[in-house]
C-alpha cells in the first residue's frame, strides 16, 4: 500500500522529539546566514543572479539534464535587468526557466494555482525548444499509470506509483488549498511547511515529466515565503544534487510507509542545514579575503605571489602550500619559490609551519586578528 492509499492521507505525522531540536538548529543557521548575507556590501541582485543560476542548473542536473549555464545566466540577467560584459545567446527554454524561477521567488503573495503550476510546466517544456521533445507542456499527465523512476533511460529504476489519474484533480485541489491556507498557519513552522509541500507534491506527480523540477520550484516558493523576502542567498538544489542517491532513497522509503514522515523531515532539514552551512562558509571566506587584501600592501608583492595568495584565499591548499606546489602554480624555479614564500612570511601574508625541511608548509593566517598582528 502506497502512502496516498492510507485512510488518513494526507494527515502527515512526525515525532516532535526528533524534529523540534533539528528545526531549532536549522532556524538558527538560517538566521546566521541571512544576517551575514544581508550585511554584505556586494550587489544583492548579482548575488541573487548567482543563486538562482545555481538552483536552476543543479535542479535540472538532479534529473539528468545538463543546461547551458551561460545561456541560463544571460536569461536571468535579462529578467533581473542586469547588464553583462559578455552576454551569451539565450533560447526559449532558458528564458522560460528564468521566468519561472523568478516567479517562484519574487511573487510571494500570489496564490499557488493550478494555472500557475501549468504555466511553469509550459515554460519548462517550451514548444520548439528541442527537436526531440515529446512532452507537451502545460497539461496534466494522461491516463497511463505514473511510475516514478530515476536513472538512465535504458536502465530506469522504479521508486513508486503515483495516485491514479481519476484521483488527480481532487488531490491537486486539496494540495493547492492546503498550500495557500497554510501560509498563515502559525501552528506550522514555515520550514516544515516547505518540507511537507515538497513531499506532498512529488507524491502526486501530476505531470508527465518535470515533476521534480516543479516540486523544487514550489519548495523555493515556500522557503521564500518563510523568509518573507525574494532576495535569495542559497540554492537548496545544490545540496540535493550532492545527496541525490539518498534523496531518491528517502522518497521511496517514505512512499511505502505509513503517514509518519519523520525520516523525510530529518533528511530535508539536514539537507537545508548543509545548504546554509555551505553558503555561510563561502560568505566567511569572501569576508576574510576582503579583509586580507585591505590589510596587505599589494605594491610590495609580485604578480606570482598575488596569484598564489588568491588561490589560497579561494580555498585551494587548505593544509597550506609547500615550495613544490608554489613552484608549480607560480611557474617559477624552486629556489625562487622559496624566496617568494619567505618574503610572504616576512610581510605577514603567510605563516610558516613549525616543521622544517620538506615538511615545511606555509598557511594563511587563521583569522583577521592574526592577520592584523602579522601586518603590524
């Protein structure tokens, strides 16, 4: 028996003793991320462009579709009113993707309707966007049983069977009504609402194709509503792609059980936490890089030294760099590499490890306080 065949469907339940502590931690991390991101002086529209691009490209990659990221970026930039130094040709498909992504995260107060969902689907499968397109966009699936599969076309793996076509309109109407009404339900945490919306819609699988991508759009809408802001600083699809195998596994397991979806909620919140943590690390890395260069006199540095320092500030050589690695990156001789590294230590740009000889490594200061101390 599938979950949608349960007598109490869709009255989901979960173990609060497990979910509430995880939810508090997720809320804390969300607050830290939004606080750090909002304090950034960088152009928020540019940041939003990068986030939405990552969401679209990774959401499609989860389903095995590889988008032209340059074309998608140009479509998003056009929709956001941003000019690009080197714009890339766009297409009906990439323009459609940009349109639905922005609709999902910007039009927070617009109710979710079947017409809106089908419009997203129509943009996802824009007519004439592919010579091999067999899916007609903007309509619900046909009468044939819908099996949810993943994997290669020649080796598909079936995960579950969606509700019968005869039940679909009623089930969709119930989901849409719940989604709109639950936005103001103070008894339901907004992050749990996003997790429930994701699971519920993907269970219905109302479309012939593109269900996963539409599901993640609805999730993005729910998360944007949870924060009451359209500026996006994170792309959950990046973390879902990184955990794609466990994503399909937990969805499959949850379809076969009862209405207690605690494992799914744990997976969703863990993945959201991973997303927040990844972006927080990127922001902190960017802030450190900015402060680093603010306190360093670049006129005293050679171009090779600047190149290596930027590589290290971007996250390369997390364990420090040695003479051989510097020689390869900077394309200088080993004796010159040794002199360059020693000069960087003298200038306070790098810290030399205690170990001597071949084990000697050179690392960035651990934090801005150590950097300030080194530069004085």
